[in-house]
């Protein structure tokens, strides 16, 4: 409830409506997850029931629809940009860093292992929707004037990569998706935090109101540039590892999917680096004459995130060594269930 209060604290009729719709749908998903947690023997119960393929298909659909709203997956993403733009900085950071991952975690923990036949049936469609979301969000981000709205659409695109990895069905794609869940929380959370730093001083998020401020706020500029490069996926930073492993896993399943996803990375570099150019470089806007650089409190808040960009970019096995045994067991269990169902037919 405190998080819901954070997200809904800024009045805006359309944003509030989208927020309410999204939260109501998320509550539906939350009820499902709560029910699963309470029924600790649910996996064993479902095994004992030997659900038919049709039953699994429709049960998976019910879970997947609610999780897709939470991710959010195209075309159910419309609530997220409105929520981010209207939310205060703390709300956006928590939403990007934690809450969106509840949707992708739901697929990994519940929908996919509980209903493997449903995953096999709906997986190709969800992969296509993920790719459409990657490209669509990137194209919309290119025309944004509000820098926070741009970061919000970049978040939709990044969640599309995570969904693509999850439904690649292989170990590399799944492990890459988990890695990218961590990376997205770090890089996008940092970007929302830094946008908030600017907004606190200038009370505007329009990129046209900035320009040429790097010399004025070099510490902020360095943090902002590094965070953008991490989000783009520069080698040596955390974002590169997750996206690269997802693309490898996707390529093994469908080369066309991987090609479209790679094009999405190019678009991401375009709109994010354009944002850096418009905000940090170019002609100096005299309206920013009194702009102050980051203070000690802001640096202390942002520095750990930037450190993790480099640590996870150089030592990705800190994450992979922890998640690979679990993701391998998950992938093997799903493959085994799908193979058994094919043999029984």
C-alpha cells in the first residue's frame, strides 16, 4: 500500500485512470500469487490431477494475462508510462527496480512450470508480442520530449527483452532474462533517480529546457552518461551481459526473433544517446545558469548503482553462478513435461 500511495500521489485524470486500471489488474494477479503461496502443495496437486492440454492452455492464459499487465507486455503496457510520468522519483525507482519484476517472476515461478503445455502453446505469441513491444517502445521513445517519459518507454523495451529470454525456452535465454531483471532494476532505477535530481532544481523534464549543462554539472553528467551506457548495453557494463546472453539463447530458437531484437538495441542506443546529447551537450541554455551539481546525499544514493554497473559487467558470474542451477532445473522440468505430453499423445 505505501508503494501504491507513492504511484498515485500525483493528480492527473488520465494517468490516475490508467494507474487504477493497472493496479486493479495487478491485484487480480496478486490474488492468484497469494493463492499459490497459500496452497504449498499446488504443484503436487496439479501433477496428481494430470491436467489435460486444453486445461493447461487456458489456465496458463489466465495467469499469463495478469502477469503481462504487470510486466507490462505490449499491448498491455499503456499504464506504465502514465504511472512513471505522474509518480514522484521514489515511486518510479521502486516501480522500475522491483514491482515490474513481479510479473516476469510470476512467469518463471508459477505460469511456466505449472502449465508447461500452456507455455508451449502461448510462448510463440508472447515472444512476438515481446519483440513488437521492443520495437514499438523504442520508436515511441524517439519522439518523446519529456526525458522521464523517454526512460519509461525504454523500460517497456527492456522488459520485452526479459520476456523474450523467458520464452526462448533454453537455459541461456532464461538465465539471461534473470540477469537482465537485475540489470534493468539498476540502470533504469538510476536513470529515474537522476532525472529526479534535475527535476528537483528546474521543475521541468522537457529536454528542450536543458542543453549544454555538462560543464555546469560534471558529476551529474558523468553519472547520467554511465547510466545511459549501461542501459544501452555497452560492453564492460552490466546491461551488455544480460542482453547478449538473451540474444544468444533467442538465436538458437529463432534467428529472426534475434535479428529484430538486435535492431531494438540499435534503436535504444539512438534514443538514449540522443537524450544525452540534448540534455548534456549542445548550446547552453541560460535558464540553467543556477543549476547546481549533485550534492553528497545524491552522490551517495547513486554511486552504489554505478559501482554495480561495472561489477556485474566485469564479473557476471556473481549472478549466473547463483541462478544457473535453478534456471537449469526449471528448463529441464518444463522440457521433460512437454516431452512426456508429446509421447502420451
